[in-house]
């Protein structure tokens, strides 16, 4: 598993990614959700691009996650929102939803619930595993916005990177971007290889690392997780979950931004995910 990366256009820009909260559900064939909290301090609209390694399909589940009491497209979305709200209420700064104002309060900061379009730029190939997929999200008006994307692996990516493994690794975006540039792109021989090199170069020039990052392994259907996770880097650490019910269905990690000022070090982390005992490393 690999974490998402984000770029902001046009470049250069004073826009920033304040926080990313990523959820992984092992029981749904490589399904991932990502909350992205964006700040645009300019006077013009901005564009985001989101990158994930492999071939995946994306869907905007923002309104199901933050506004609707009953989901229309994604029944897991509201469950995940309730869970992250409870976890933050237990021991972190609060997350509060103001449906009437179409906003989410993250601590004392108010974020508008985003409305816009999600378009695939490159990748999302149902027939093969590709180096990465990039989506373009428009528009991001001046101010603060929050959105949630649901990503799902295409079958070739799922089979190559996840299926049948007793354990696997979740990599921070510094490792992901290096692996794409040094491994996935040079080894990719598809007829559209040039398009991937060009898009990756554009993405890197506009890349923006989040100021804070949380990673959760979840079971949205409330069944107990059969997997555990261990941080293999001191730059990401487990969060204690007080509720025994939540602890059975969630593993929660967060980066410690006070330890380093460089995003490359902050995002240079690995989590090993597998059975609680007898874990075998996956390639």
C-alpha cells in the first residue's frame, strides 16, 4: 500500500495542504479513502492533482462523508466520518460538522465542504498495472476546503501488489515518489510511457506535502480487524485508542511534525501490516 501525494497548480502558489487523513480497508480489495484539507490564501481558484501508485479508480465521496446523514454512493463514508470524529474527540483536537453551513471545523479552523469535479489525467487502466494514476480536482476557491476521495485498485494492480500476501507495507509519500521515479517509470514499457514521465515531472514541480498526516487501517463494517500494524520508522507513531470497540476495528497512526522540518524526512516512513503474530514480510 502507498500513501497519496498531492500537487497544487498553478505554480508557484501559496496554497497548502494542511492535513491528509488516509483510511485503508483490507477487506474491500484494496479500497482507500483520503480526506484532504486544503488552504488557498490566494485570490484565485487553484487546481489539485492527486497521485497514487498503480492503477486505481477514484470517486468523490465528499458529500456522503461530511454532509449527508444517509449516504447515496458510499455506505462506508459516513461510518468513517463518525469514527474519525470519535477518535479525535477522545484525545486529539476536535472535528465538528456544521451541515447547515456546509463546513467542517478542524480544531478552530473552518473548512468549506468542497464541490467540484474529479477527472483522470493518466492511469486508471483496467487492463494492466501502471506506474501511477493522477486525478485533477477543480476548483478550489480562496479559503479553506475539505474533500474525501475513495480510491479502489484496478484488478491488475490489486493482483500484483496486494492479493495473496500475508503482510505488506504502507509507504510514506517520500518513498512512493522515489520508487516511482527510480523503479516503476524506468521499468514501464507501455506505449504511453512518455506520457507518464511527462506527467510525473509536472507533478513533482508542483508537489505539496501535507503539514500533518494520519493513517488508519479500518473495518467500516464493525467486524474485528484481523491485521495489526507496526511502525518501522520513528517518524510515524501509533495513537492510543481508548474505546475498546474502536480499538478492535481501527489501527491509527500519525506523523510527528515536530521532529523534522523537511517533508522528505517527515514522509519517509514505513508501516508493516499483517497478522498480529507470525508475520511474514511481503515483497
